[in-house]
C-alpha cells in the first residue's frame, strides 16, 4: 500500500489532536483506565501543546494519508526538542501511530524511511525511539528495520509509570 505524507501545520492541529487521541487509545485502551487516559490527554494531547510542538523548529510532524484521509502520523525531534538528551547526532521518533484498520501493509516502513530521510537532511547519524516493554509487535517491527535495544526509560500514562525500551539505529550515509 502506498500512501502520501503531508507536513502538519497549525491549520491541522485539531485533526492531529483527534487522530493522536484516537490512535493512542486504540493502541493502549485495554491497559489503562479512563482516569489515566484523561490525565494523560489533558497533560500531553492538548491543542496548545500540539500547536507548540508543531511550531518548534526542531520538531517534524507528518500525516500519513490514503485517499485524502489522515490515517496515521509521525512526530520526530532533533536537538533541544528530543524528550531525552541523546545528543546532537540523534533524531528521535517520538510518535508513530496509525488507525487500527491501517496498521501493516508497509505504511510504518514508509514513515521509518521518512525519518531516515529527515535524519540525513539534518546530519543525524542515529535514530532513537521508546517502545513499551509489553508491545512485542512494535518491538519486532523496529528490529526488522535495524533498531536494537540500548536502554530503557520510564513513560507516564496518567498515574501509571511504564517502562519503555530505548531502541536505536545507526544510519549509513
């Protein structure tokens, strides 16, 4: 399946917030209660927060579209926008999500290729990301794309603290 990527701008922020909440809930809905989702969304998935992120010079946001509909998105960070201080040689893939019916079929691979392109354009030789320790499907996806586990960090969803595996990939260019 081949889709298109579109840069996300301020004009798209409401649609991004809606898609982000929908995809996060679909991915993790069975693991957290509504209170934790509400706390998480109120802190992290607001129009104000997303507008700030979209306008950050070191963050890159793209929709993945099929037939003109936004079915997924990716958020990448470099330099000061990274959620962990990994250094100047890194690009972070902070979020990569698809609507449930659009998972698979090579779509995620297209967004990883986009991340590699953005990294190269900004002279970043490594890509890193955090993936939940209890998400073997995502871990396997990233391993197939050359990522390996190099550490871990904690991720807060409401009042629940989870462990994310930090995975990275060194780029050759």
